[in-house]
C-alpha cells in the first residue's frame, strides 16, 4: 500500500539520521539578523534548497532563536527536510547505528533514539511542489537532514527567542500514544497544527484513499501486514517530520479534498512494531 512507503520514508529518515559515516555536510556563508528588542516580530522564513547531493539554507549555518518557517524547494527529485537535535554525548555515528537497529525492532535502540534525539519536525517537497512547516527554535546546535538522501546540514541557533506569532492554522491533529485526535475540520489546502502529547516520537502521514474506504477495509489490510497496494489507496499524500513528545509543528498542506488515512509508522518502544499496527491510524476528511 502507498502508506507503506511512509514506512520506508521513516526508515530513510532513520537512515538519514544517519547514514552519517557517508554523509557530507554542505556549506554556505553564515549570516543572520537579530530581531529588534522589545517588539513582537514576524515569523522569518528560512529557504531550504535541496538536491540529491546538498542542502543549502538561505541563512547559512546560523539563525536567531524563535519561531521560524522553513520553505523547502526541491531542485531535483523528492526530499523531506527533518530538523533534529542530538543530545550531549550522543554522536551522529551512534545515532545512525541505533536508528538502523530501531527499525529492525531492537527495543534498546528504539529507546535510545527516542530519548537521545529531539525530533523537531519537518515536511516534504518535490520539484514544482515546495513544502512548508514552522517550528520554534531554541538556542543550540541542530542538524538538518534530508530523509531521502544521505545529506545533512549543521545549524547553530543563537540568542533569546523574541515574541513571534504562531502561524495561523485552520485545523489541528493531536498524536496520542496509539491514536489521533483531530479538529472538527481539516484543510486540504492550508495550515494544520500538529502536536505530540504522548511519551514517544510520532510522525503523521496523510494518505488519500477512496471516499468509500471503511475502517474494516483498513483493518483487513493491516492484518495482512500492509503488503502491496490495496485498491482503496490513492496517490496524493503528505507527512510531517518526526516529532518528539511535547513538541509541535505547523504543516502547510496542498492536497485534493477527500478522504485520508492518518497513520504513524514509528517503531514502538515496548513492542518494536510500527505504531500503525498498534492502532495508530484514523480515517478523516480533508475539505
């Protein structure tokens, strides 16, 4: 099923995190402008140009703390930008090893990946179809990763976060431990607020399905291990990046209106199974 591709996307993200020994960091001139003190400031946009071999950010390697919107432009192929913070003493090489083990069901590795990496969110883009997401950045050292290719970019966040408004959203999705809560309406084209209130990382895949798709049909596909593409799965989809517990992101959607399957494929810290197989999915309408 197409949703299964999100599993490999997550694994790629995992591997992105990191095919670290083979990663080559991209470089750019570093510059950033601090906002005026004492005033609420607008949400600045960081443009990320992504190719198969490099990531370039419009701010270079430094950015001021605070709420930021990332605008992702693909110059070739499909990409998903993911922002992470590695905790003190936890290296990229260790992260790469653990993520690979985690997606193989190693519970100790899953717990290390869950607790030694702060997953801050992200969004996909492809040629002609840019992606946008917004997150709040605190001072520290971050790594920006391409889930689809072995490239990364180091980003230093400096300063104290000023008062910046949130991106206005017209819908919300809340990730619980094994389920989703949603607002009464979700936009097919607009901004959605995503929050993780559980004790594990999650990401949200929005996979379009035929209007007549029922929970019974989804359960039947899950029972057979998500093999192949079920006849009710359609092409349109998008996703967030991985989001750690008690963190949020805003995601811009540009999808056809219709019925969608929300799902998370992150490996569970108790069973090693993808969360979708533990009931973390929901059929919703995007209008």
